[in-house]
């Protein structure tokens, strides 16, 4: 089903935010919409977004490639993205990230066997005073989890895996 | 020393100003009302010029002067830069979460001053939940007649839209941000022309940081003279300082410009965690040179001029503190990985240079490097600095150059000769305990 068929009101609302002769501006919000169902942008959606934005599919694909929050491949249903940048690392984020990976039995970047959770190290998320922290990204959006411990992650992962 | 102008939600009785009724009850939108119904756009620009307000996103450029550069063409646009991505910065997020209407009111006053009928708020993609709340708050402003056609019964009309980025630090650079709203890769433009002449969709555009905009309603309400009673002559007002790293009480501190590092860190933020000794300060996130925590530095006032005089930058005041256990070559490795990841790839010196710096610095951490490797590292920084379209290239070299200069022993301990000494070979000396 196309984006227009699935989310007609949202597509219209997105297009309305930008000047009628600059539909290309809608490419980023439309890609978030395209990513909603499966947490990655399927190839067919690239073509459809291109038509909606009146640009070429390669131009849409370049946006997916440039911006880190868009994915062209399927991974875990939930991406746990741990900030390991300098301010967080000064408060133990590297060790925290290693402990999370060990608990899940995956390498950094890996996905659990049930396909539910992918763990990734990411750059600064603007929560340096509440490290260790991570965000969970899935099709529905993105949530911050701050002042985390291994125990709090274990509880969260159990919840995500039970879904 | 604390002065809450922007972080007003921290004041007793104002905890709920993230709700429109509570914000309006506290005088919210009175400034906007005054501006739209009784001031000319030029009078607003003159007022902000007179206040001496400087851009809080990092560059410190006078806001009113920036507004006065707009070319005489229409339509014009105003864009809020809420891309907040500098490591160590988390102030705009608190402002938009806890005091969103003051920020929006500032954006709306700026839009009136620029005679723009459309404004965009560009948020980093990670602020997804925040953007959803702001969408709802903007809808409330429409319902209240503060946004939309013929605002408050005047001829002025204004719409505000949120635009989410998707994980690119470079989009905090204003021309890259505009490219991103236009649906393109977030790569900086060659300047001139500047956005005030050719910005969004080639039209005259003002881009201001979130915190800058949040300062505007109080300036309109209380006047430029009042504003100048805060801070210093060249850096008036207050600044939200973001303290992170090994500080006892990390968080945002809103203080008048001119407070010293010492008073901020030891007087307000509880000093260094575990009573350790402060070794070094990154005053502007990953982007500006490291400062050794000497008495001279600690007694320096936090203003744009004073920090620049030390050979660093105040920037957005994302102050990262590092205690005596931290290896500065490790810090340089961390910041360099950040910039390698965030380089947009447009300029070869930055794209390739950050790649090579990470390789050398990873080898430093692994131990057993030669003195020639450190000379090569230094050489690479010279191939990047001053050779790129935007400042990201320069930023990428800051921590490397300054750490090599100020803390050579931190590198020398990783030399092959040093590694032969029966100490921990690739000692990544740093605090390893997560905060509980």
C-alpha cells in the first residue's frame, strides 16, 4: 500500500507546511512516514516519495544515505542507540555500552536472535548531564532514556522482547 | 549569581509555564501583543540592537544587527536553529521542554521584526517527542488567535512549522540547515551570499538559535537598558551554561555573562566529582581548543571576549570538565571520531583529514606509536585548518592541536619506548565508573 493510501491526511499536512513550488522540502518528513511501518525505508517508498516531492529517486536515496536516522535496511524492531560521545564517556558510557552488549549477547551494531533489538553506539544526543543514556528508535518514533543503569536496561529489553 | 530569564520555569510558581494558560498568566505574549499592535518592525530591530543581545548558538553575533541585514525582498523567512548537536550542549532542549512558549514568542517577535509570514523551527531529529509537543503547542497558539491570518486583528499573518532533522551535526551550521529544510543534503553553502540576502528558497532569511529567541520577550517587556544591567558591556544578558563531564552537579546554569569559571564550577556546580582535581576544560563542546585548568583560566570571566583571549571560544557554553585521571590523547580521539562521523564530505581536507586523524589517534590509544606518528598527526591538522568551507574542519582540529600543545606527556606515554616500561601498555586512564 502506498503512503498516500496509508496516511492520506498526514501526507497532505506535511505538503501543506512548505511552499507549493518547493515540494522537495517534504522529503524528510515523508521519509519518516515511510519508515514508520518497518523502521526502515523500503525501496518502493523511495520512488513514491520522489513522485510526491517532484524529484528523482536518486535524490531521495541520497537523503536516506546522508542522514543517520534513516535506514535502507531492516534491523531489529527497536534500535537502542547509546551515546558514547565524550561527555557521556566521561560518565562511564563506554563501559555501560559494553555491558549492554554483553547482556544481549551481541557486538555493537548487532541484533538479538529474535530480531527485536539492535544495539548501536551513536554521537551526542543532547543529554550529557544525564549519562549514561540512550534513545530507542522504532517506527513509531524515538524516546530518550536517561540516567540509565544495566538493571534499567534489562527491564526495558525484557519489555521490548515480550512485545 | 543565578538569574532566571530564559529558564524561568525554575522559579517558584512558574513551574507550569509550559502550559499556555500559566504562561499567559505570567505575562506571556504581552511582549508579542505590544510588538504586533504598537511597534514598527524597525522599532523592534532597533530595540534588540540596543539591548546588545548576541547569538547564543556559538558565534555570538549581535542579533539586532543580523536582522538589519535583511535584503528588501519578500517573502522573507525566520528559522529557529534548534539543531542542538554540539557534544556537551543540552540547553535548547530544556528551554523547549519546560519554557516552550517563551521560545515561540521570541520566534514570533523575530518573525514580525523580519516581516516574515512563515517561520520554521528546525529541530534535530532526536527531538522527536519534543517536536510532537511543540506541534500541539503551535496549534494552541492558532486557536488563541496569536498565530494564523490577521494576528490580533492586525494586517500581520504568521504560521510556524516544526521541521525535524535526521541526525546530522552539520545542520546546525545555518546554511546547511537551510539546505536541509529545502530537502537537500545538509552541506554548507559558499558564503556570500549570506542568508539575510539569499537564505531559504533564495529569499531573505534570519536564522537564530533557540536560546537567543527565548531572550527576546523579556527584552521587549523590560527594555534594552534593563537587559544591559545584566552581564558585561560587550556580552550583555544571561547565558545558559551547560556543565557536563566530571562536575559534581551536571546540568544547565543560567548566569549573567562575566561569572568566572571558578565561581560557576566550584561555587554553583559543587566542584569536581569525588573531590578530584580539575585537569582541563572544553569550554565549547568538542569544537574549541582545550584549556588547562590553571588559576588564570579558572579566574577568567565567561564572556565571548575573555574566553577568546585565552585562545579558545565560549561558543554555546557547552562546558565539559575533565579531572586529573583523563588522558587528553583519549579526549582528542573521542572528539575526532565525532567530527569524522559528522563531516558532511563536501570539502576534501575535512572529509579525508578527519579519517586520517582518527586512524592515528586510534593507534595512539592502542599504544606503541612512534614520535613520527605524532608529527604526522600535527601535520594533518595543518592540512585541515583554514582550508574548508565551514568551520567544522577547524573544529575537528581544535582538541587535537591544543592537547598536543598543552599535554604532550599524555601522548608520549603511548610511544613505543614508553610502552616497553612495565606499566599498563595502552593505558586509557579515565574514570570508568558510571554515575549511579
